[in-house]
C-alpha cells in the first residue's frame, strides 16, 4: 500500500447523517479510484476521478453518493443520509497515469451505520 | 455486467502444500491482476499479467494469463503461514479494475 492514505480508518454514523471519506493518493498520482467492499465479497468499482474531473461514475449510486478530487487536497467520497446498507469498507486506489494497472490501494475506511 | 468467477471460494491446506486457484470470465480483459488482502488491510498487488499466454513468477507465486484472455491461474508453492489471506483476481479494461469474489486461503498447522 505504497503511500495511499485514507482517513478515517473507522467511521460510525447514525442513519440519516453524512459520511465523508478522504483519500490522499500517492504523491504525484493524479488518478483516483473508489471501491466498496461488503463482507465476504470482492471489491466493487464505484468511481474513477482525475484531478477536478469525474471520468467514470458508473458504479456509484445515483442518489446520496458523490465524489470529488479537487486540484488541491484529497479526494472525497461523500455519502449523504446514510442507511444501514451503506455499511461497508471503502477503498481508494491511485495511479500515476490513465490505464495504469498498477494502482496502489489504501487501507480503507470501514463505515458502520447504526 | 462484467463478472469474474473465482474458484475455489476457500481452501484449507497444510503448511508446505502447493496451492492453485483460478479465475474465469465471459469477457476479454487486457490485463489480469492478482491481489492479496489481509484482514483490516487494502489489497496488495502480487502479479500483473499483460500478454495472453504470459507466465510470470514472483518468488513462490506463479501466475499465467490464459491464451483466450478470459482466464488466469495463480499457484503458490510450498505454502507458509503468512500466505493466509484472501486472494483476488482482477481484470483491467476501460480504466476499471474488476474484481472476483476472492479465494480465502487457510493454512492448517
């Protein structure tokens, strides 16, 4: 996990609250991917971003979920009005160029909705 | 949608045994990847395969990219306790990495 930093590692939210997950990519990487992992499942693609652009959000629910990767600062995955079904591990990966398969993953944020 | 079928779902083996797991897909992928995930951690890339038919080794790990570009296998030789974890195959296409559901490797003492 060469330098991708995610925080917080664990996040507990009550139903209806907002969750904000942060991802700082490897220094110099301008491509960020977000994945969601349910227990006993593989990782499911959510969204692919470059600096200031969303390239592919085909895996992200249309409502309540949004993602950004500003020119400065970390990428943010935002979940509004969380529900119990949003409880999962959310992983971020970064790479230094488009189509680079050697993406490095962070340690994930484990979201629990109570 | 794109799906990867990974088997077996779990394995219980004795330390020192060799391990083999595989992954198939109905779709062609440009690149096959094998990751390992340990509890509470993110996936770590083990091997990347870029060409159909390619056979690549990384220490005790060997992986091959199938000729049809729709399958791959991973072998681990002489397993040791630290090999325990979940092994994911993944295919790369259209800027996405698509993951299988994983093979959970358990090593018996």
